[in-house]
């Protein structure tokens, strides 16, 4: 019987947490200095609920970052289920570019969080790197890219995405950059 009473509370707590993250992403993307009280109010939760979930700004910002990175990473598996490996890789690169540009406003909040004295370190790109590795191995197995490309090689090759200005026609520049990377990956492929 006690578990039945706890279940709705847990689902409410999960909904509150998700709502806080959703509102925080939107607000912190607009302004890195948005007060946490504004985020709590817009999320429809009290200060106590907010701080039980996120004891400080740094924990909130890093959880948003982790969540968003995981969403991008998870899309790799979905794309591989519905497309040929090389098409899945190229589509995933577009999703990564979209993430990089649409979340650029969040970069200020991330810099503040990790730059605070005694603040946490920025989480590694582990889920995204693992997703890149998954896509690269599928392409390697299919013979659609040159053999032996590592996820680290790939991440360095696309690092230019983070240099693009999200307010200055980034889509066409990202497309050109990612097409160049994809052409380079195809050069020397077993199936070419």
C-alpha cells in the first residue's frame, strides 16, 4: 500500500524536475544570468522543490548540458535503424550542428558554472563520442568510410562547428564544413 502512495509523488517529482530543466534551458539560453527564482516561478515550482532538485546554479546548468548531449547521442541509434550507415552519420552530423548552434546561448551559463571558484568541471563529451564511435563503426563495417577513423579523430575534424556564429548564417557554413568532413571520411573507403 505505501508504494501506491509513493508512485504518484515520484511521478510528480519527475515531472517537476523535467519542467525545471525545460524552463531553465529556454531561460538560460536567452540570458546566462537568469535568476534561479525566475526559473522556479516559470516552471511552476516552489523554491524548496527547485533546490531539492538543483542545489545550485552549477548543478542545474550541468544537468541541462548532460541531458541535451544525451539527446544528441541517442539520436545516433535511431538514425542507424532507419538509414544506411553513411546517411545516418551525415544526418547525425546535422543534428550535432543544430545542437551546437541552438544551444549556443547556453554556453555562457556553462562557462559561468565551470568558471566559478571551486565549481565543477565541464562534463566530457562521452555520450556524443560514444555515438560517433557507433556511427563510425557501422560505416567502417559497411565499407562506406576509410578504415580506422576514431571518434577522437572525428570530433577534431568537426570542431569547426563550435567556431561558427549562431547569428550569422551558420546553416550553410555548417553544411559545407560537414560535407567536406564526410567527403574526407569517404576517401579511401573499401566500398569506393
